């Protein structure tokens, strides 16, 4: 929904970081996105391809690592992955006392760059 | 070569939210970010709450819902200072929008500032504004599965209001089922079923809100920015 400003933010950060490190080109950007965050990978990719043209980040690969949402059943301790809409019952025991350990994190973990002098 | 970054992607927004909060703290303004679907009753809850405030707690409103002045005019008609943010096609408020709106508000004369966010249960939760509390308003006609469908929003709430409680039976709304969905992601959030129509439940919500404001006034370092 709001991936355009989000992508602008990513680009700004990665370009600043690589300039500070004297990099010539960004080859990859590693993003971590919690499954409970509303960010859509494809939209980020779409805006990124557009906005990165002519910058250090042009043609960089975007790697999305999705942090899963884990649901723990308080009745039988069963653990399972979930996405919205969440289940209201434990698939193992049918219990309705569930606890979500999900993350809404959304951060740039690292970037991969080619060096100014070595070209690597 | 790999360079670690480990930077929150919304950190530029978070920084401005922290600046907003510093401004509010300095002036002693307590701020509530009100989030909900369109029509859940954000404006109604804000109006019903301001109508019940003790006279020494002076309200103000930042109106962010829709590119119209209807809600802002309703609020202004009650002599409450209000500023309308026109987000256009924007799906959420962000900290810079709040920052830009502040000069238009008499902050010195406001003790409790409500921010009516854009009607949307998805992304407003991800953009900090600089508020003290984030409150999510759900309503009976929306159905009791909202907490399962939008876990991110309910996880971000410091309190959940269930509005239009006068319509619970009409919509066969299962309150326990709805609550279990909230508890899955946010076991500590207080839950207030209310009706802006009848006034039911308003006392409990108001008491909690004023107590939060009080405890913040006593210890400004305790609260996190939302
Ligand atoms: N029955 C009933 N209707 C309500 C209640 N609160 C608000 N409404 C109605 O719901 C509609 C939307 O309310 P509004 O406050 O404008 O929602 P917003 O879009 O979230 O700001 C209006 O027609 C209100 O009169 C309530 O407690 N009970
Ligand atoms: Mg409204
Ligand atoms: Zn179980
Ligand atoms: Zn948005």
C-alpha cells in the first residue's frame, strides 16, 4: 500500500551506506520482514527496479527473508507457523488458547557491494 | 564484500516521531493515536470521549481520515481545536505529516490530543507518530474475525475498543471469540466494549485513559513512542 516511500527509504539507506564504505556498486540487499508486517515483496521489487535506475544500486538483487509467525498452543504446547488470517484453534488438540510469537520487524540486514579498487 | 546495516527501514519516520514526542512532552500534551477501519467509529469515540473529559483536561484533534473536512467540521463545531491533514490517496498517517500539522494547533491549550488515523487496519500500525498510546477501535458490524485477519494491527494496540456494542446481537458478534484473537497477539491489552450511541462502557474506557495520562505525567520516561 505504501511501498513507494518505503522503497525510497531503503534506497537512501543503502546508497549512503555504500558511499560511506567507498563501494562502486551494490550487488545485493538483504531485507528481513516479519510475517506480521504489511509489506508486500513484489511491490518493493517493482518500485526498486524503477527508482534504482542510474544509482549505485541499479541491478542489485533484493533478498527478502520472511520471519515466520509462530503460534504456540497453551493447552498442548504444539507450535506451528501461521499467516493472517490466524487460526482460532490448535490443529493438534483443538484448544483455543493460542499465543502468537510473531514479528513486525522490517529492517535492512546487510548489503553486498563491489569495492572501489578491486572491483569485487 | 558484505556490509552489515541492521537498520529499521522506517527509522527516518521513527526519528521524526521521537521529535514529535519531545515537542509533546515539553508542552505536557498527552497524545492518542486512534486507528480503525473506515466507519468503525473513530470520530464518534473521539467526540464521546472529549464530551466526558474533566474540565482541566483540554482536548485537541488531528484529523487524518479522508480528504474531506466533514469530521474536522463536526469537531470544530464543539469548539475543540482541530487540524485536518489531507492525506489524499495516502493509506496511513506518518510522523512528518503530524510534524507539519503541529504549527496549526494551539498546543499550549491542549492537554489531550487525539489523532484520528486513516481508516485502514493494515499499515497505520507500522508508522509511529510520536503518540503516547495507540488505540484500535473495532466495531460490531465489522464482524468478530477482524482480530484474526489483522493481527499486526491488534498486536500494536495499547488498548482495544469494541464500539457499537449496542449492535452486538444484531450482528451476532461473538465477543469471546474476538477477544481470543486479540489475546493471541497481545495478551496484555485492555479491552473496552463501548457504545457511542448509548454511552455504555464509556466510564471504564475514560478511567483507563485518564489514569494512563496521569501515570505518564508522573513519569515521563516510562512511555514508548507509538
Ligand atoms: N449504532 C451505533 N452506531 C455508531 C456508534 N458509533 C458510531 N456509530 C455510527 O457509525 C458511523 C461511522 O462513525 P464515525 O465515527 O464517523 O466512524 P469513523 O469513520 O471511524 O470516524 C456513523 O454513522 C456513526 O453514527 C455506536 O456506538 N453505535
Ligand atoms: Mg472519522
Ligand atoms: Zn494444542
Ligand atoms: Zn500505508
